[in-house]
C-alpha cells in the first residue's frame, strides 16, 4: 500500500494491487473516498470522487481536503502511478504542511 501524501491527518495512497483507471484513495479516521482521474491525451481533464463500498465516507471537511489535494497534485499522482505500477519504482511519501 504505497502512501503518497499526508495532509492534515488525511492519508492518500494506492492499494498495491490496483487496476486502471488511475485513482487514489483518501482515508481519515476510518472514513474513505476514492478519486478517479480522467485522462485525455495525457492531460487530467476531470476527477470523479466516489464513496468506497463497505466503508464509511469521509466527513465533509475531510472530503473537501481530499478534493483540494487531488486537484492540486493530479499530475504528480499520474506520474507516481506510472512510476509504481509500470516502472515498479518505490514511492516516497510526502507530508504536505501548507494549506492548499
């Protein structure tokens, strides 16, 4: 389970056995949400946020933080997806300490 980011207690990660489309999970105190990145011609054109079946959703404040982070780091998320799932590189997690 490669952790990508930690932001105000929110953890953003890939599950190690993920599948396309490119997406990340955000968890905070037992709540979880998923963000699917819609990519056209190599560019992120949209992000679809979904609850995770069988998991409690993120509370509204943490969902807002998750959305801000995923939009701000969308291109980096795609790069990390390719690094991890295609190039089989390890991912170094980042702690984000500034407000987004």
